[in-house]
C-alpha cells in the first residue's frame, strides 16, 4: 500500500487515518481503502457510450444523469480516468480515457459556449500530462483555444460566457469562466501564438475589476453593455440571491486567480486569490469539517445542503496557493477537506452502482437540480487535490 504521511493524517493511493478533529465519522485506514478502491472500479465498469457521459446521479433511485459531449461537464469523467491512471498506475484507466477522449474531440469547433475550456482541458489537458508528446492532443487544445477566442469581445475585454437568456443578459460573464483560461494559457505555450495568452489576461483583468465585492466575495454573473463595455448588472444564476455568496462561485474565483498567477506572475491575481480564499476560510458559516454549505448565505443553514464540489475545487487550488505563498493555512484547509472526505460520511456507499466517488455536492439549487448528490466535477478536483498533495 502506497501511503503518504502529511501532518496529522495519512493518505495515499488509498486511504486516510486521522487523529485530527473533525465532525465526520472516522474509520480505520483499511476500511477507507476498500471503500475508495470499490468506487474507483465503478468508473472502469461504466459502459462506453459516446452520448452518455456520466454527470451526476440520484442515489435514492440509482438514476444516472447522462449527457453528450456538448455538456459543460463532459470532460470531467474522462479527466477522472486519466487521474486514476496517474494515482494507481493501472493501464486500464488510461485505455478507457483514450476511448472517451475521442468522443470529446468534436467539441473543439463548438463555439456556442465558453465551456470548451472545461470540456477540452479536463480531458485532453489531463491526457497531455500522461502523454506529454501527443501531437494530436496538442492540436486539439490549440484549435479549441482558437474557437474560444471567437467569443472574446474587445470593447468589453472579456469572453462571453453564455448565449441563452439573450433578451435579459446582453453580454454575460460568469466567474466560472476563469477556469476556461487555462486552455488559452496552455495553447500559447504549445503554439507560441501569444493571442490566446493575451485574451486570457484581458479577461482576467476585466473580471478582477468588476466581479468582486468589497469583502472579496464574488458575484456570479456580471452583465456588460457591449457599446460602452461597462458592467450594467451584477446578478446570480445559481446562487441564493444576487448578493449572496454561492460557494462554488467563490471556489472558481480562488482557483482561477491562483491558476492565472501561475501563468502570468501578476501579483494582483495572487492578491485576489488570497483575499477570496480568506473570505472563504474565515466565513462564520463554514462548517468545522471544511465542507461548505452550497451558498454561504442560505438562511436555512445549518440545515442547508453542502457542496462537496466547492470544497474540492478550493482544496486543490489551495495546494497550489500554498506553493506560491508558503502560508500553512491553505495547506491545512486542503488537508482538513481531504481528511473529512475520506470517510464514509462523504464517500459514496459501496451499495450504490454509479461511476462516482463522492456524495453530497449541490449542482443547481435554484432549479432544484442535483441537490446533495454525487457530481462528476467534485470527484475531478478531489483526485486533482490528492495528486497535488502527493507531488508536494
Ligand atoms: N460552471 C457551472 C457550475 O459551476 O455549476
């Protein structure tokens, strides 16, 4: 068994044993190891089908929400297979990942949404970390960056996120869009064409100027006027209300500016990442086990659903942020989250038959969709956090 000791706990390919304080159930290392291995195998067993990327599931009914490659989440399942290959060394995960990757390739021409970054970078970007001289993957990433760039508006200085709701939102930019910049930064590194990097920087600068509140929490959607280039509305789509702090939105902001700093070394990005990070970890409504409620301002807290996906996005980002700042509080939060998640409170029960690892994420509360459920991107950032922790 490959174990790594970090601080007050132990984890590795397998499990975790804790003496840390936490309000989650603590099991012994072997129990957790068995639970995780069982869940990992479920990803291998999931049938290959180009139209059925697993996105989430309803535990009670066993129903798996399956989506085509055009869905913003399609790349995460493939990314999970790539990451499990890296974590376990098992070639079966890689073989599966290659097959699923092929179904995503056509998204490189899909200019209907900004989510091409999530789709292509979580799949082919992960693939490149395993097959670092795969020229086909590199070409797909560069073509995808070219497609994403067509959504950039020079007057606004940002990439348009969504095309729906056009009669209400003239030019919507959502905080989530920060994650799609990684595709652009990498495309410049691959191709030598600085266009993509420059668009990413302009988008990040515009978002920095307009998305954050005085307390360094972030709005979800900023709507721009395309004639003046100025923001004309600041609203939410997935949060509790326009002025609330949707947990995953805060997570995308922290991850996005930490990643942006990696490519630019712009101190303003690092400062914003730290400011929003501090808003997150010091919030009075953040539970003791580190897993946030889906929105920091839901009045039904402490009875509101949690969002494991927000926790895993932040846990992964904080390992990188710790690398830049050497501030232990970031690493301690990541450890706490992994510690909490490596328990039967959060690992999906072995009786559940679906290609997911963790339970208790919240996708879209206002639409009553994917509430307290296993969701594919929570697993993606969980595996990324484990790999990043191992690499420290
Ligand atoms: N990018 C959409 C979400 O975070 O739900």
